[in-house]
C-alpha cells in the first residue's frame, strides 16, 4: 500500500479486483489496523460531501445511542425504580 499525498483525506490508493462474480477491494493490514477492524467485522459505507467513506460504526446508530445515553443518565433514578 503506497500512501497518496493529498490534503489529509486520501491515505491509500486501492485497486478494484475480481472476487468471484463481484468486484471488490482488498484492504491492506495497515488500513485495517487504522480502522480497528479485521476479518468478519462489518464496515459501513457512508455518503459524505466529497464521496463515500468507510466507517467502523453506523453514524446514525451512534447518534441514536448518544441520545439514549443522555436520557438514561437524566432518568437514572426512574429507570432504577422501574427495574425493581
């Protein structure tokens, strides 16, 4: 994997390869390590203003979980009583 110089956004150039009847990309080990993923993990393709990006987690789910965490913190005493 040869890093591509850019404005801090492009870190690798990947080739498309035939995989059975499909086309895919092989992610180099360094990129997998940077993403914190490995074989069998899920990656999300996210549409961003400049194209697409790969994300380890679903951004919409992460947002929803942050909202849930804030509500659970706010209503901690009520939720504890309901759990009894």
